[in-house]
C-alpha cells in the first residue's frame, strides 16, 4: 500500500509545527518534527560545552549520539542518548544553536536516514526547512508556509512569554531575522520553496484559518494522486 508523505517547509515561527500537528491529527497521519532533531544535536553539543561553531567536534560527537522519536500518549517525544529532552530543546538559545549546526553537512547526513526511514513506512506529515527540497523530494504534497518576520516574532513571543525561558519581542525578532538569513544563505540545503510547493502566506491568520487553507491544498492534491 502506497504511503502518503506531506512536506511542510518554511522559516522559523511561521507555525509549521502547529500546522503539521493539526494536519496529522485531522488526517490520522504520523507527525514528524524534524526541527526537533537539529535542536537535539544542538542541545547535546551545548550540554557538553562544545561550541556549535566547532564543526570538527560536532562531527566527532555524532559518532556517540543516539537520537530517536517516541510517541507516548499520542505525543511525540525526543530522546538523546536515552534522555527525554522534549521540553529542554524549546529555548531561544537552542533555536539559534540548531540553525548553526544544521548548516554542517555531516549533521544533515546523520539525520537524513532516520527521517526517510520513517517516511517510507507510514503516512506522515513532516515539517522543517528542506523537507520538500532534500529530505523528501518525492513527497506527494508540499506546502511552503511563510509569514512576515513581525508576525512570526509576535507568535513566538506569545508562546514563550509566560515560560522561564522567555525573552523580549525585540530579541526574538532579531534572532528570527538572523536565523532567516542563516537558513537562506547556507551552502547546504538552503531554505527555499520546492519548485512544486504551494506557497501559503499566513500573515494575519488565526490558527484555524491556516489549517483550513492547508486542508484545501491537500484535498486538491490528493484528488490527483
């Protein structure tokens, strides 16, 4: 039986993960958060006091690193060397570090096999920055979700403002603009829409509006698969 793969790409703060989770739930597909994998690598590096700019040490670290997904009570959990780090990898510091380590070719290769293996076995919704272009270039449906940097920073601020790791809106906006630049200009798998992706700009949208728009795209695509 053929599996259906849905790829959702886009810049930080566009709402990719929220959308992908909602779509996976609505369609009864498996949700795969690839950004969490890069955050997991960054988390381990920082835990070991390895600079994320030290490519050689990051690459050496990978030889003794095990990263996995587990679904517990319907929720995806991320494990690094047996430790559940799901809550620890959602800080602004880890977000910035993940952008840096994701530019290392060996890190991307290390994680590529895991992502493709999961996608080959079940219907999935996978979000990230190069899913439709590199990880799953043959995905049945590709959506590039984007929004203005100010909209994205506001959403991220609202998510974090009541947490212990909260930072100001201005700091989040500055980090987001820098991350957009890093992701778009990196030499390996830069952030860009796949040629056959549908662009969905959700600036000013409420969450349900984004979900409804994406479902319309998916329904139109599935009818011709």
